[in-house]
C-alpha cells in the first residue's frame, strides 16, 4: 500500500473496488485524469501497486493501492479504514467479480463453497463497501455509487447459476439503495456490461495479453467478437457521476454495435 497520508485534493476520494488490467484500471485512470485522488482496491496488492504507480505517473495524480477481499467483512472494514483516512469518499465504483468458468457447469456439480464465494464477492462485498461510504455521502448530501453488472444480471442462464445469482442480487441491491438514498443526494446506478471487454485502443502488446474482469459474449454475424474498449466504458462511468440530479440514470446497459441480443 502506498503512503496513506491525507489527500490534499479539494474533491472527495474516488474508491474503485475490483481493479484489474482492463475496466477497473480504465475507470481509475479516468477519475484520476479528472482531478480526483483515487484509491484502487483488489486482492492482488503487487499488481495493484503497479497500476497505482502507472496511473499516478501518467495522470500526475494521487493514487493509492489497498488490498481487499470483498468476501470478508473484516478485510473490507480494514481496507476502508485506509480509504477513509485519505478523506471523504465521493465516488464508490464496485467492480469486483469472482471468476467463474465460461463453460456451463451442471447444477449438481457446483460446489457449495464456490457458489457461496461467488455470491459473497458479487453482492455481499457490494453491501459491505456501500455501508462504509454511504453515511459520509448522506452527511454531505452528495456522492455517487456505481455497480458493475453484466448480461447475467438480467437473465438466468443454464449452467451459470453461480454468476447469475450473485449478479441478480447486486442489481436488487442497487435498486434498493437508489430508492433509499437518491432522495438524500446520493446517485446510485447499475451499469450492465453486455459484451467482451478487450484492451484499450492503442494498448501495448503486454496490456493486450492481460486477462480482463468481466467477459460476456458479443458475437457478430460472422462469429467475430467486437471487443468493448474499457476506456470508452470508463467514460460512461464518469458521465453518470457528473449527471445533473434532475436527470439521474439508475440503470444503463452498454454493448458493442455488433452484438447478439438476448
């Protein structure tokens, strides 16, 4: 973890939970570019620290890497003690995701611990993280909470009950929080990523070889996959944050122009 000295930014902190080499990193970079002090959180602190150094150097911003296990309440509490020591959390992006096989799994073959872990990361972790930041947002009557979903947030898919149940719960949490906290000044939105996230356009060969966070099928008529640019997706997260409160989006779905609708 980088130095946890208090941030000097006039803005609040942008906390990005679930930062991997694609979407999470692009969101963190976007908010750093816009002048925010950014806390990035994930399980792999070594990789996370490299992302923090890279973004801080490129955007001339303060970026702090903090380890978190979203399925563990103590880990979440300790991680957010570090985040909140930097200042008021103005933005929470929950992008954490428990990897599952992209080959269908027979329901009777799913292990209980695997199912519980997927539920914990997708929904319990979001619950725990939101509880850490919402009191401060309500006190200041401003803040943004953004949850990353996918096509499995909307439709049950045979062989993917682990993923679907967790993502269904995350979507429900988003709707509940929006109805409770938007009247108090906190914007809550759920972003459905319906496609395969690729590397950013212009990424280096090493970046193109990295494995991303959320991956769903977006297949054209010829079978080719149109990858979604994580930097383009990050723009939407930013636009949601700066929306006027007279016209807040609660849910939005994003997909490439060449895709298969379900």
